[in-house]
């Protein structure tokens, strides 16, 4: 899938040798890519994350182009961004918190 997205290491010089395959991904843990559709981060060990089983259990499932895709819950994403503590992540926390509050409000109202 990453090859189809034309993924390239984000921030790396163009002449850095990088083979995008299963072996490379298994050997690493965290990757940041630029793709034809925008940035994609693959984080096997994100700061602030709970276990994979807990993240999966609490994930939000949405249909995207006929496929069920799991996304981190807003609460888990907020925890990871707080742990990263970069300025851009802390800015995202404010937006994500507002989104999480809106989702909870709609759920209480039944829709």
C-alpha cells in the first residue's frame, strides 16, 4: 500500500538509500512518510500509547471507500500527542479535546 501511495521518507535527503518493503518495516518501529496524498506516520511505539490490544479495543471504526478502518480513539490520540509534547502536538490536543467533547455530547443526545 505504501508503494502505491508513492511513500518517501519525510525529511530525509533524496539520496538516502531506503527500500520500502516488509523487511524494512519489520526492522524499524517508527516511520514518517510523505505520500502523494499527504503525510503518513507509522508509529509502532508512540509515546503515551497504551498496549496495542487496548488501542484496538477502543479504536473508532469507520468505513472508508468500502473498507472498515480502525482509528485511534480521540482519547488515545490526545494521550499520545500530550506525551510527544511538541508544540504542534499540543496545539492538536486542544482541537482533539473539542472534538472528543462534541462526540460525547452527541452520544448523550442520542445521535
